[in-house]
């Protein structure tokens, strides 16, 4: 790991945000723009993406794309850098819903979820890591989740995809830190989005607005530490549970889940 942790500044180059058509991605793109960055945004929904870019046409640039298509993503990142200069900061946010297993565990659902949550991130990472390594600096934040800390009923697929991202971020930070890159992970709790608002059959403690989440994320990007975790209450509880031996962990979680009506 380099002695100096790289923190991107607006003058260093462009910010790049995936999954930016709504929710956390949209709010974070706007917050980065407010903090002085020019931001390239991507998502599948072109109309919403163009509306976002229209709010700050001199700072936000729309590039509709599907992150699950590796060749398209590589070409997209090359095009962005050709048109606007180097990407100094990337927030890899695109992902699928939290509780999608209402009809049970299926391979089809796993493939769909992993295709976005893991493959979509990897498709962005490959060209970004190569370009940033060549320049000797860069900052990449991967949006995972507090759900990646512990197994939760109804979330075997979503939660395991986020656990994979946490592991991936840890490994990449160690591998690419010596090359001048700062790899971070965002582990958040419940944020008010169309997806979470659609899920009303379980408790969502400490739920916050996407604008508040974006401020916390951008503050964490500015600090440069590995993990950006919030809300602190849920993050602390999740880490406490993760540290328990299984003989204590499962009884503790069963009581907590029954109380929260997650079962």
C-alpha cells in the first residue's frame, strides 16, 4: 500500500457513476457535481439519464449503457476518456434489488442478480484498473451493502453478491494500492428508493433519503478510507453479529429477525 492514499479532486479528471438514473447513483452524481466534479453517468434508462444531465449540462454527461455487456462497457469508458479526459474517480453503483427472492431461490434469479451486481462491477473494473494503473493514480468505490456482512433470510442471492463485492474490494485495495490506486467499498443500510419503498413487509430501521446517503458517500470519498459504512448504528450491529461465533450468532439473529418480522 502506498504511504499516501489517493483522493481524487475535481482538477484531477472526471468522475464516473454507474446506475445513475435514480436513487443513490443519481443523488451521488449530483453531489459530486455540486462539489466541483465533472461527472459521466451511465445507466440503461436513457430518458432518466438525460434528464439528470439536463440539470447540470456543463458538468454531467449522459452515456446510456448496460454494464452487463463487457465489450460495450470497455468501449464506453474509452469513449468517455477520449471525449472528457481521464476518469479520476469511479463510483460503481449499478445493482439489483434487495429482497428479490419472494418466489424462492432459483438459478435464474442468481444469474440475473450476479450478472449486474458482480459482473457489471467487474466489467467496469477491468478497463478502469488498467487505465488508472498506467497513470499511477485513481480512486474507485464499489457500492456493496451491510447485507453482505451476514446471511439474511430471503437474501441469499442479493446478500452473497454484496459479500463478494466486499471481498473483491479488499483484495483489490491490497493489490492496487502500491500502484497508486485507492479502492473503497460502500456498505450502506436502507436508503429510500423505488426498490426499498416497494418492500413494505419488513422493518427498515434507520432508513435515510438518497441525498443524505450521497453526502455520506462523498464525504467518505474525500476522506479516502477503505470502508464507507452507514448508518453507524446498523453498521456497528452488523459488525458485532459478524464477529460472533456461529453457536451464538444464529440464536441471536433468530431472535432479532423475529422481532423485526424479517421471517
